[in-house]
C-alpha cells in the first residue's frame, strides 16, 4: 500500500541540521503515527513520503519554506520586563502566547535590566532539515480517525 491521502502511516525518523546535530528522533521509542494529507506533518515531509511503501528507507532534505518557515526578524520583539510581573525570566524560557486555535510559542532571547527580547519564530525556522526515515507501516485510516483528525489504537489517541 502506498502512502497517500487518508492513510495512517508510522515512521521512525531522525532529524539533523546541516551540522549533523540531532534535533529530534524516534529512535529507541515508538514510531511516529500520523494521518497523511491532513497537515499533521510539515509539507516537505508529506511531499517526500507520498507514494512510498512500508519498508522504504529514505533521506529527505527539507528547505525552511517547506519546514518551519523562513526566519522572520520582525518576530523578534522588545518587551518591558514589567510585562512578566513577578515571574522570573531567563534566556531560553518559552511562553505560550497563542490561543486554542493557534499555538504560538515565544522564546526569551535576552533579559536586560528593563527590557526582555523575545523571539516568536519557531525554534527551527530558517533551518534546513535533514530527515532519515524508515517507513514502518501504511494502512487506511478509519472513518472515525478521519473525523477526529488523529490516529487511534496502539500509539494513537485513547478515548
Ligand atoms: Zn479520536
């Protein structure tokens, strides 16, 4: 069975940047399960996996435009330290500044005496992504899974 619209796909993957730093991996854990074609994965990954079958191993190089987007300097903002109230603020801390509809994570870059510099870019924005992928299984999604927009069963959602 080939990967396409509305297939449940499980993959093992390792993600590295161009300096061979491992950014994320499923190695040693459960494979990643997802429904193809509903925007669960970044565009570059779904494009690279389309039409492939279980057992296939592949390398995918994904440009930022088909990954987590280009780095946008205007998403770096200066915020008064007082905006954080009594909360301690340190570089590297992340805050959820989004709503239920759209998650929007900002990362603290620098903390000055009066001003905090925050960055609304995804941590992987502007990064070329290198995926080493092994396709473990491909099956049809059930109607219930399609209605819910997620995978059920082992390694999926439990209700
Ligand atoms: Zn469900």
